[in-house]
C-alpha cells in the first residue's frame, strides 16, 4: 500500500515496508517527471538517484558499513499516469568502479482501491 501524488509533468509513488522477521523496514519513493525517474530509498541503507534514458548517473549508497559510489545507466524508461492509476517501467544497469554489478528491471503499477 502506498500513496500516489500527481503533478503537472509527472507523479510520485511512495510506500514503506516493515518486516519484523527479517530486520527493519524501509521507505521508498519513485518520481517520474518528464524524461527522468528519481528513486529515493531510506532505511538501513540510503540513496537517491535520478536516471535519464541513455545516460549514466552516480549516487552514494550509504550503509552502516560505509558508503559505496554506484553508477546507474537507464536503458529504458516508460512512465505514465491517468485516471486509472500510474505505471513505471525502468530497465537499468548498476556499476561500481567501471565494473558491471547488475542488470535490473523495475515495474510499478498502481490503481485506486475503493
């Protein structure tokens, strides 16, 4: 369960997850604005990164063990919202020090629950 806020050129979806069995929870928000997506994550680890399709962005991934500089390269971004809800699809690579760490895909679909 989360919150969807719409504005002139995009939207923000935010949610939190608490997992008492596997450790502390986290909060996350994803904002789609024109041609970019910003991901904010807080909890035991924290980061904020803004990605644009075809470009590489860097962020500091903060953990209790120290910080790690990560690069995010967005391969594909698709985002829209309408009266039925919102949709974000993001395909991206994560690297550190020039070495590929992972290839990722994230899809978020929202709809109003009455």
